[in-house]
């Protein structure tokens, strides 16, 4: 997903995939409950890929890996 366009609108599957990736980071101990809740809410309200990017900037794999699940 190199060169991912941050202005592209998200699909429901991409939002769900991002929230699932956040849940994985939460269960692996990278996010506390408050961070998980905040980021999941933001992901559910995201309109574009650019809206999601800050939610993953400090996590391994970052956004492209999170959206990969939407393609399966």
C-alpha cells in the first residue's frame, strides 16, 4: 500500500479493520483502556485514511498494515 492517498474515503470494512487492529494492540498491551477507547471512537468516526493515520503513528505496522485486513 505504498503511496497510500490520505484523502481517499474509507469503506466500512476499512474502519472495522482499523478497529480490529487497535484491539490487537490493546490486547498485546500497547494501549491502555483509555487510549483504546479514544482511538476506537476516532476510527469509527473517521472519514478518510488520513483521519486514521495519527491513530497508528506510534504503533508497529502503522496504518497500511491495519487496513490490510480489509482486503481479505
